């Protein structure tokens, strides 16, 4: 028996000018989700159930970029993706290109448990959702006004090099004309949009699990798939750990980041935090990303090489932390 | 050190009594296509160009499960996927759900080189192909009578299978809606290294027979079916769901890097000690010109060559 541990994230790469009320809202959500996970863990829920439960909560809330509140494609629509992995047995499930499924992570779980496959996408995934009877909504349920505004700015940013624009939509209190050149995925940080959500858990039996969910990159090409649904990139869990990543999807894919954390633990014998630090430092090249992870020993760790990551973590011995910046 | 190249036309339960008329065209194709790769390497083409070129040939050949000759979804349609990766830069490109693009591997390369993304799928991938002016054709071009037959058998047996199942006999009907044990071949791939140690990998497939519409396998998942870095280049084949879970391609490279194993040892370790039997085969080359082609299935259509003149074309264990 080990002590359980849980970590959640709401995206790496945060606008340093993010208004304080938005920061507070985000922290409240992270806290609420952590507490949800903690209650479940105290009732001996398994890691795989807890990660799904927590990510559902993150998807349902419009603050972060997943489920409702997802970033928009170049066409102004929503295409959501998610993946989930159960460390004991390493079963996994993933979905991409969802347009109507209220909780993508739950559909990913059904792919894992109820289909002969590991990954379903686009119309095939939507058909499966209908067959499974999961809750579905009209595409505009997922679209928020904030994101419509962000999309517009992203399109403008993509055609204007290095012209940092002060965000207007939803950022009424931000009046500072800062010339920050911070960009992620080619967009100024203000329109990059908080990314992806995720949760990793180790339960009191030492079983690890991980889940990640996202709307993807703002203004992405229709059909673009990022790291979140790719096992080994955005999500991974095995006997020794559970990992969920967020940030520049292409860098995370190229670095097979989630698998890498586990691989250096398994093959180099690094401990959890050392593994996270190593991967962030050595495996992202010029990419910007963040990682949360738990180990079978009940440890929790996180790391990021960009400006801020919305995150929270807690362990059974009472430790709890929610943060955004370093 | 000289160049090295290895390619495969799928691993699976290829029966040892496969009739000559089914074996010979495949081995002949492997020989011919290997020579194309060899000529390109001798002409000092980059490994990235070589793997794309070779996989295009394999896609065009109707005897393998990629491009023309792709196995069919449960709806009788074709949904192809492909992936390419450059070892030095770790740039990569992948596509899924492609139904009209004559050479999915070339589309994957375009995604890598012409977009800020790595992976495009379904309608988005098809639209991008048209934007880029890639050759497209009616879906019926890819569908062969053999595959229509395979789908029919699979539906009768109510299973999802790779494309090399021996004809189904009613008396040995097993009840497996899960793709397991019945491993046959799937996927084509190529890995290459030049004399400077530059590496590249490419994989392409039609997927599993009778797969659900929208099912994505290991091929387009970086680290699962395809991977290249400065240590090695890997293309895997077998049961996609198992290859994803085992992150096969990445693990071979990881074991080389972190445990200091040579290519053959690393590849053997992953295929024979880690991956479940009957699920996995791969071809691999290393930055020092080594080649490995292990498989834990009955057979794997494969071929390799090194600059010093060694060549091999084979289907079962030697």
C-alpha cells in the first residue's frame, strides 16, 4: 500500500499579463478538480476511474481548452481529442476529431474498454459515440465567445509577423502595452490560449493512470491532430508512472515526451522528479511544454520550460499545491 | 561505414505453406523495390528521399497492405495512413483516414514540410492533398478482389484481422471480436541510413481488415510504428494496438540510448522479450550502418542490403 497522489493541469504557456481575476478563476477550478479527485481516492476509487472523473470536470468547465471552451479550428468549429491510459496492463484509448461528444475523455475510455481498437477518429469516433449512447451536444455548445475572439486575433497574428496585439476579448482590465515577444506555436502568447487539460493519479494500490484532453491549437487546420491523443506523446502510463503533457504539440510528439519520462525511469533508473526535469531540459529541443507525473511510489512531480503552467497536485499525507507561475 | 537499408511488407502469421503464386510476387516485388532503394543510396540521395521513394513503390504494389492493395474497413472502404520521420531533426509527418491519395507517404511528407503541424487526418488530410496538388484518384483504385474476399471472410468469422489470414474454416470458428492471435500482415515500411549516419524511417498501411471506420493504428503514431533519431530508424508492423501500447519504435531507440545496447540486441530485446508473441515485427538501421529485422510472428516479408554488398530477401526465419 502506498499513499495516493494526484496532479492536474490546465495547460502550459500562460500569458504573463493574464488578468488576476482570470488567474483566480483558473486556480479555483484546479482546486475544485483536485478535491474531486481526492474524495474519490479517499473512497478507494481506482486511478483509471479518478483520472476520467477529474478530466470530465475539466472538460465540462469552459475555462480551459477542452470540451466546452475548446480552441477553434481555422473554420471556427471545434474538433476535440483525448486519450487515457491505465498503467496496470497499459490498456489505452484515444479519440480525435470529435464535434459533438460532451466528454471526450469518456469516449476515449469506451474505446479502450468497449472496442477492439485503441484509437478512433472523426466520423468513425462520432458513430461509436452514438452507438455507445454517450452524451452529445450541438457543436456550438463547445464554442465560447472568448474563443471566437481569440480565433480572430490568431488569424490576424498569423498574417502579421511579430506584431504583438493587446488582447481585447475578455481582457478588459488589461491595459498595459507590453512588448513581450513570447510566442508559442507561432502565436503571441496572448492568443495562444491556455491549452489542454490532464490528470495523473496513483491510487493506494500503486496503480498509475493518465488522461489528457484538448480542443487543440487555436486556428489549427481542420483535421490537425496534436499530441494529446497520441499514446507516448501527450499521455502515458505504465507500472512505474503516469504522465500527461501540455504545450507545443509538435514538440511533444517529436520528443515522445510522456513515454520518455517513463523510459528514463525504467532504463536509466531516474526518480520521478529527476526524470521529469531531464525530459523537460533535454527532450524538448526548442519546444515549450509542461509535464505532470506521478509514480507508483506515491510521488508527484511536474515541470515546464515555458512561462507558467496551470497545475495542482496533492498527496495522501496532506500536501496540496495549486499554482500558475514558477 | 557504408549505407544500409531495410524494408518490410508486413509481419504476421504468414503460413509456411503459402502457395507459390502468393509468395513469389511478393518476394519478387521486395527484390525489385530493394534495388530501387539501393540505387538511390548509391546515387547519394538522402535517406529521407530514399524511404519515401521505397514506400511509394510498396504502396503502388497491390500485393501489400498499403496504398493499392490496402485492406478494407468494415464498410468496405479504404482508410490509409502513413508516417515519415527524419532522424537528425526529428521532424515528422503523419496522415490518417486518406482514401483518394495515391501515395499517402508523400502526403505525410508534405505535412512535415509544408505545414506547422505533424499530423493531419480524414477530411483535413484529403483537402490538404488537393491544396498541394498531390495525385488523387477514385477510391476504387486501391481496392483489390483479394481484399474484398478477406473482408468477407473476416465478417463471417466476426473478427478484425490483419490481411494475411489463411482461408477461414467454419469448424475452427473462434469467437474473437478482438484483433489478437490471428496475426497476419499489415503495413509496409522502410528505414535507411547513409554513409554519414543520417537516418530516416517511413511506414504506410491500410490498417486491419474489417476495422471500424475511423480506427487509427500504430503506423502514424510517432514512437509506436515509426521513429527515427540520431541513433536509429525503425518501422514496425503487426498488431497496431499492441505496438501502440509497447511504444515499440521509440523503445528500441531508448534501449540503445539508455542501456547502451547495439541495434540488434535492442531490437531483439523489444521484439522477443517485451512485445507479446505474435504481434510485432520491425526493420531497423542504426547510425553505424547496422541492420536488424526481428519479428515474433510466423513470418515477415522483408529485405535489406548494406553497401558492402550484403543483401537478403526473406519471409520466414532463416
